[in-house]
C-alpha cells in the first residue's frame, strides 16, 4: 500500500463536511488500517486532473448519500479513501485538536449535525453583536433595502428609528418588529430627507426619544430612469434632491448631534453609512440622474469623512448591486422586471423569469444582492475602527474597484 495523495483527496473529503455543517471542519489523516465501523468508504477515480476530480467528487457524494440514508442527522466520524493500491483514513473535528484526538483513538463515532440555527456561522447575524444595544436610524426604512436593514439591525439587538416618507409603512413595520421582539426594537419617524426642516426635526426627535444616536444609515433613494435627451429638468432635480441633497441634509443634522455627543464621549466612535449603489462606481445607461447623484454622494462621503473624523464619526458608503427580490425590481405591477418585459429590453424574454435570469447572468456570482449581503457590510463598517471615507462594493463581483 502506498500513500494517498492528500493534496487531492483531503479537500474533497473536507468539502462534504463544509457543505453539511456550513462551518469550518478539520481533518486529520492516518493510515487506513482496517475499515473502522461506520466509516464512509470512497473509491477515488483514477488520475488527478479536473475530470478525475469531478468524478471523485461524485463518488464522495454518492457514498455520503448512501451512508446518510440510515443516519440522516449525522456525518461520518471517519472517511476512508482508496485509490488503486493507496488508501488513507481522515478523521474530522471542529478543531484541529479534536480531529487529532479522533485520529489517535481511531474514534469513528458519527458526528451529529448541529441544529439549523447553529450551522449559520456564515450568516450575517453571526456578526450582529457589534450593533447590539446601539441606537440606529435608517431612512427609507419602510420597504426594500431599508426594511431589510431595519430588520437586520433590530434582530441584532439595536433600537432602530424607522424614518420614511411613508409613515404608515414605517408604523406597520415597527409594530410587527416590536411584537416579534417583545421589546421596543423600532420606532417610526416621518421624514422627507430632501426637506431641511423635516430632517432637523427627525434628529431632534431621536435625541428626545432615545438620548442620541450611534449609527445613521442614509438609505432613502429614488430612481427615474431616462435618456439624457428626454429627461425633464424636474425629474432630474427630484432624483438629485432625494439622493444627493438628502445626504447633505442627513450628514449636517446627524453631524451636529454626533458632535455634541462626542464632546462628552471623545472615544466613542459613531457611523454614518450611505447606501450608495454600483451605479455610484460605474455609469448607468439612460439613468444618468441616478448615477450622477450616487457618484456625487461618494464625493460627499469622502469630504465629510475628512471633516467629521475630529468627532470620531466614520462616514462610509456601501455600493450594493441590484436587489432583484425587492419591490423596485420585483413588484408585479410596476417593478423593473415587468417594465423591461413590456418594453422588450431583453431580447427573446417571454416572461418576468426570463428577464430576471438575464439580469442574474450579468452578475459573476449569479444572483442579486440581498439584505444579509448589505448587513455584513454594515457590521464590518461599524466594527472597523480604522477606516473612513470608503465606498464598499457589495455587487457579487459585477463592479470592482480600480
Ligand atoms: N433596489 C436596488 O436594486 C438597489 C441597488 C443598489 C442601491 N440601491 C439603493 O438602496 C436604497 C434603497 O433602495 P430600494 O430599492 O430599497 O428603494 P425602494 O423604492 O424599495 O424604497 C425606498 C424607501 O424610501 C422611501 N423614500 C423615498 N423618498 C423619500 C424621502 N424623500 N424621504 C424619506 N423617505 C423616502 C420610500 O417611501 C421607500 O420606503 C436607495 O438609496 C437605492 O439607490 C437600490
């Protein structure tokens, strides 16, 4: 018996555990010896090229599904791999020490799968501790990305002021979240971010109701797609007022409040996060007012970051890709998918699903941006103490920084 090529076989075996546990697992190798009780036995395909790799992966998957027919909620405590006259045994553990202990004792007792919630080490919520107990304000929080952000922050223990032009929507969402959480997790606030008096009053209310603020998410935004040759000045100004002027007003009144708070808490870092767009990093055809407002937004982010650093306010932007499952795209009557289907923008598309598939195909990671993707970025920005003035893309690889 000669040695198995661990570089080939071990990653294939480890993948079975990663896939099932959704968390890192360690494997420790030994000689195969006599096949241990309950071991998963896999015969590798000959060779070591990509085709052999694919065929071996299938052999692993087949063996595992047969093994799990009898033990659905467990994974093998040992994987025995054979290839020609070579063989090896792999022993899994949730730490290297545990894997080595199993190997030393040849302990092949099946590993139990953790309950579903615990398998989510990769979930956005796992990082949510950074906002636990913080006071957050999210504009445009009644629906779309804003609602996702409100839900994410509230479920991570923050108090969230849900600020929206649509006050009825904000109230409904807050009532549902408070009932779910069994605590005051969210408070509705009416605001028009393009109106100075309204924004000033909102921050005054936040100070009165909660004492101050730790995190401001400037998310409210609008889009009026139009050719530069056709767009009415009023439509251009509407987009600019909400997306660009709105961020100025938000930063002005958030900044005034945060400066006051910082005077007596000079070591307490706070955050202004602008929800920008991939269209803030790359031009958008027949959508110039939107892309221009978003590019401009990054100029404000950088400038305010330089100024407000004195008060330990970090100012950063998140640039998400398209949120295909949100109302902007998926609303059955006025969503962009229906509009693009009707206008024939995607050649050959016969259904909304065809249009969606065509847009998903433009994303290297093959899907739209979702709430948890944005939440991970928010948690990162809040946690990071040594970064400000940045634009963080969350685009599945569709737009990359230069
Ligand atoms: N949907 C996407 O695909 C996408 C992609 C990248 C970035 N974004 C950005 O994410 C943010 C949210 O977009 P969305 O698609 O979830 O939007 P949406 O249209 O689904 O929701 C926007 C919310 O903002 C509120 N709002 C609009 N104007 C307001 C104002 N003047 N004052 C206060 N509230 C106002 C609306 O009532 C609504 O609740 C925007 O800044 C948008 O540019 C969206």
